[in-house]
C-alpha cells in the first residue's frame, strides 16, 4: 500500500508540474504616453470572435516617469494572442470615440497594426505565444 501511495503522489505532482509549464507570462511594454497625464488600459485577446469585444485579460496601469507603462499578465495559457493599449487621456476607464466609432484617444495594437479604414483586425495583430512573451506597443499621443 505504501508503494501505491508513493506512485500516486508522484504521478499527481508530475501532472501538476506539466500543467504549470503550459502557462506563460505576457508583458505589454507601452511607449508614447506622458507621465502624470492619463492612464493606460491594456487588453489581450485570444480569438477573432472576442477581439476588441471580450478580452482574455485586461488591466489599467499608470504611466511611469520615463513616459512608459507596462502590463504583466501572469499564468496565461500558451496560444495565439493580440494586444491593444488605449491611452486613456482623461482617466475615465473608457475609450472615447466620435459619432461613428473612431477613437478620439490614442490607441496601439500588437504588430504595430494601424488600419487605414475600419477597425483593427485580429489576423494582422495576432502573435503565437509559446513561452514568456513581450508585446511592444506604441500609442501615438501627438
């Protein structure tokens, strides 16, 4: 009975170790904002159907003295992700848009995707995440 308990506990430990290895840390490094003015709203999306609608994870962070911000999402499953950052100039937690839905506040997407017409596309913003990953995003506040 003692050997069986040892075998079961070892198997359980190894299965949890394998599951932990399937998770990664996704970091968003955001540049282009101004310290002391507004905040950054970060979001990551894991599918075309959820893109810009229902993020897999999101957070709001402050801009540091170097005019940069960083969002860190830990324990995310490996997969395909797209990232977006909104420079929330008035710190109200919402993206301001004009009457037809065009953003009035600076936004940035993964892969530096900047569509000329219409909203950004998941296909052009996505990246395969197989390990700890960094998205570099520029929000153009000029």
